[in-house]
C-alpha cells in the first residue's frame, strides 16, 4: 500500500491506496496513466454481463470471454471500453480473467446466491413455528391460514337446469302458464282429461 502522499496527477492528498481518492489515477510512478472506473460503471459491467449471459444461454458469453480474456476483459468490459490490470499495472492475463469471471463470479457467486435463497426460504417457512396463528411469511403477506380438512364439495349446476332455489319466481310463473295453457286446450276439447293429466305431470317433472 502507498502511504499518505500527494497525487502526482491532481496534486491533492491522495489517501493511502494505490489510486488517488480524488482523481482516481494510479499513484505508483509507472501507473499514473491508470484510472479507476466509477462504481456505477462496475455495476453496469455486472448488469451487461448478466444480460449477455441470459440472452446467449451462457454459451455465447463463454465464447466471447475466450476471445477478450487475453485483453483483460469480460464481454461487458469490451463493450464499455474498460479492462482489468494486475498489481504491476499490466493487463491481466487470460488465466486470471477466467479465474475471476468464470470461477469466482460465475460459480462461487451463484453458489452463494443459492445458499442465501435457501436460507430465505427456510426462514419464511420456519416463521410458522413461532407465529401465534402458525402463518408463514407468505401467509401473512396474502392473509391466508392453513387449516385441516379438504374443502367442501360444491355440486355443479348445469346452466340449462337452474335449481329451484336460484329462480323460484320464474319457474313458478312458467309452470303456471303451462298448466293454464293445458287447461284451455282441455276446455276447448283439444285434450282429453287423460292427456291433460299426462302433460301436466310432464310439465311439473320437466321444470
């Protein structure tokens, strides 16, 4: 580490790092032309790499990395015109870039993400053990409670045959109208008493 010195680039107190805390240029004599990228660019690099990996199903990202790794870059770094250097200020070699980008960022970070996600799921479900209503976190969010027993069976009702409870007035009116029509036909001699009774029963049953 470099002691508290004056930056040779901006002539300001540089801090105790390898790069000036004011202008971000390198402090060592042979590294003053180097300049750290801003934090926002670091986040942008990660975002672009993730986007490229998602769009190319990782395969395209790996092929691209194989091409730009000797230049000290990941695919996103090559698009953003930035690169990695080692402690001497030289461009990082391909082997170091593969270790950094694929092994550490890819495998290790994904593994850590899975561990954190698993821990979060475990906490969400374990909440029911100490909650007074035995709700998990997702139960609390949506306002549900888990109880014993299957739901009550609700019989299906055909749209063509509504129940008597659903439309009692309309059914009664239709039945009354049909019986009155049959009564008129009987009085006019169109129907016999036997035919009248038969059709009246059919009207009641069909309702």
